[in-house]
C-alpha cells in the first residue's frame, strides 16, 4: 500500500510539471498547442493501424469543446502493471510510458512529436478512456489534469475491440481556443493518404460538418490532389520497394509549371526539413534521367548533363519511408530532418532503378519530361548570365533605364536597416516619397499590373518590366539562384490601397515572391503595410482606425461630435499622414508574411493563381498565416 501511495505522488508530480510548463511538452498553449493534443491521441490510434491492427479511426469535435478519438485496434491493455496500477492508468498518467508497451514495430512518434497520452491528460479538465478488449468494455475517467475520477471498471460486454478516448482541454491552460474542423480534417486527410486502406472520419458535432478519407493508393491520390489544379504531363508514377529493412514508397508526376514540390514523410510523420531520404531521391532521379538521355543520344552540342534543378522543374513528389525504430535518427532543432544515413543510399537506389525502368518502358513520357528539363537548363543559364551581367555592370544602361525615375533610393546603403516600399500607383508613390524617412526608406512605385507568376515562366517574368525592376532593386537574384542574404533590404513592404485592385496586386506580388523569392518570406523579410481605413477628427484630437472594430471602439471611447473620413486609397493621404499612419516604424503596424504549411500554401497558390480565379479574401485568410506585428519597431 505504501508503495502505491509513493508512486501516486510521483505520478501527480510528473503531471503537475507538465501543467507548469506546457510549452516544453506541446510547444505552446495557443491554438496550435491545443491541436497538438489531438495529434498525440490520434497518433496512438495510428500506431495501432501501422502495426496492423484496425483500419478505422474517428475524430469527433463534440459540442462541449471536447474531442473524441475512436479506433478499432486491439484496445488499450487493462491488466495489472507491476506498479500495482492497471496498464491503462499507467499509459495515461505516466510520462513517456506509451513506448514500454509497444516495443516492436513502427511508431508514429519515433523521435518526433510523441510526448505521450499522459501529457494530454495532464492538460485536460476531463479525460475518459474506454477500451474494448477481452470481451469486455472497460472504462476509466480522469479529471483536473490526470487525477483518477473513476477507477478502471467494466461497464459492459462486447466482442468488439478498440479504444475510445475523450478529452476536454483545460481552459485555464488553453485560453480562448477552439478546435478547428479544417485544421483537423486537413491533417487527417494527409494521414489517410499515407496509410492505404485506413478510413478516417472527422466529424464536427457543433457545426454539423463531416469528412471521410479513405485511399487504396494513397500516395498516388496525394500527388493527384496536389496537382489537381495544374496541367500534368503524364499519369502519376509510383513505386515501392524495401531494402535494408527500410520500406520506400514514392509517387511523382510532372506538371507544366516551373516549380518543384517534394513532400517527405518517415513513419507517417512529415519531415519538414527533408534529410537523407530526400537527398537520395534527388540524386536517384537526376541520375536516372541523365543516364537515359545519354544512352539515347539526346544531348546536343556541348551539353552532357542536366542539373538536379532542371530535372525537378515542374515535379510534384511524395516520398514516404517506413523505418524501424532502431534505425531512426532525426536532426535539427525541431527534429524535422531525417538523419539515418542508410536511408539515403536505399532511397537513391530504389528511385534510380524504378525510374530507369519506367523511362525504358514509357519512351514518350521520357521524351516529354526531358524536353522540359532541357528547356529549363537553357532558361536557367540565360537567367544566370543576365544576373552576372547585371553584377558586372555590363547591362547597366538597360537596367538603369528600367529603374530610372522609378526607384527613390534610400540614402543609407545598409541592408540591415533599409526598407523597400512597393507602392501601388504613381500618386501614392508620390505621397510615399514625400512622407518617408529618406535615410533608410526606399520607394518603388509600381505602375502597371504585375504579371501572374503562377502562369508565366521565369523567362517571361524576366521580360515583365515591373518584375524585372523588383528583382534588380532587391538585388538578390531570382528563382533557383535567389539568395535572401544578398537582399539590399531588411524589409520589403507591399503597400496598396485597401480595395479590390489593391488586393489583386497584393496577391500577384505575394505569388511572385512565394514562387521566385521564397527565401525572403522564409527569412521574415516580406511585409504588408496596413494603411488606416478611417480618419476620425474631433476638433483638435485625431484618431485613425485600421479596422471596423477599431472604428467602433474609438467612437465608443470618445463620445461627441466627430467627422469621419473613409480612405478609399493611399492617394487620399498627404505625405505627413501616410508617414504617421503607415510608414513610421514607431506608429505603424505591419503584417509579416509567413508560410504556415508549405504543402498547403503550395496547393493554395496553385489553386488560386493558376487557371481558377478566386477572391483574394479567401486566399489571404487561408493561404498564408499572418502575424500581426503590433507597434512593430525596427
Ligand atoms: C499498448 C499495447 C497494446 C495496445 C495499445 C497500447 C493501444 C493503445 C492505444 C491508444 C489508442 N488506441 C490504442 N490501441 C492500442 C497491445 C497489447 C496487446 O494486445 O498485445
């Protein structure tokens, strides 16, 4: 009995530690952190499926804000553990206990985000675990961060097996958070893509929404989904093979676009920073195409090989590896990069052999892809040459002509503090030039419509004057050769009117930066300016409102007579007003652009900027996550 009490105290201390520093276990206590709880619980069910037990998972967002995850696996074990507690209680209350019960096979969590179900319990107001096992239905309940509310008991009989976990996040830890159907559904769809035959249902009881995902050829469906809105050059190619206990499955397809998107996963967890498997894939595919071209005498003139970047132009690929736990190695701060050295050679040889075989069997497809790769090579060499000439000043007159009268440069030449404002229209450009702090702020007015970077090739883009000017002004190259560290500016700020035209220009520019200067976004150097929507004059006192909510708030806090002006464009502001409201680092607000999830951003950019035309509001809301930098200071 004494032993039981001691372990009980230790367990509660462990759970209390999680509650004191939740960020250490789940990253944060915002919306993202709260969804992490769902991933933890779902991962346990997925582990069951990966290991061959069960084929159906249900995720339900309940009306009371709790989430239920149900599977038809073996059911959580309920027998007594050596500590005197049931296995089920141990799994849900002892930190890192999960692994001890699943020693063989693959684990979803292997080295990545798995912190265990007990962490979810620690951060929940209420948790219930029901296990269908041994002909019985078992149930245990916890409350207030993992304290047993109802000890394990049998509540019925059943010949089914499976587990149902329901938990309600503690509102003291997660403030003002709700579960998002879209966030959960998108992640579950991705999981279903990676696990053939698995059915995942996502149900939102509050909003009456539901999705069901099931794929028999998941990777192929994944690639088809990613390429849904693009023109493709052939049917999806897919292959699977196992070497050195590592299972490699890959699906790929070329599109007529100019970008590459490669997603990779290890044991169903996304490797956001790539790693040895991606390197192996790239080497393998480059070698296969080069060998084919050489063997069929397709190289002309002095060309004797294609670069990897040429071979990958227009390529969409999903790579999925299953690696036994003992071979798993992850690297990097967030453990998003596969280290396992042997995964490189295994993936390379499987890719090389499979593609080589495919090309030999499918001559027409081979020639189509190679034709594209060779064109890519020519275009890239032309772009590099132009860039070098620009550097060496060879084409100076031409570039200066492009820039002349347009760019108002900053006096400082310091790329660590300089800001470049891309301003819609000449009149707003005039106000911005008048209002700026010329020491570190440069103004580039954009006259014409910007070309759509999703539909144009790099070649065509380079011929567009507006784009050309931006590339030369930023001075860090473009496309494959873009290097954010060479940027002449610490901040590139897009400043447009708050109307439909302005919105359109924003989307076009964001698309261009996303496709051809992504490093700028990744380095956090791309911003949207936030001009005010209203000016409120109370005799001597003046306020600016940036949103309708703010307008209401100001009116509420300042009763009395005032005149309200709704700004229809930047041009209505005089230089001083523009400086004060939108450009002065001490008083302005900027929106920093960041790419939340590369595969989704990728999908949405092509959906919205490809052949379909969609309103910007959706794009803005869904494609990129905006971080408000209130009172942002340099
Ligand atoms: C440990 C051992 C066994 C199953 C599980 C854990 C298990 C855990 C969860 C969590 C959600 N769903 C789950 N399904 C299974 C298997 C023990 C055995 O039967 O040999």
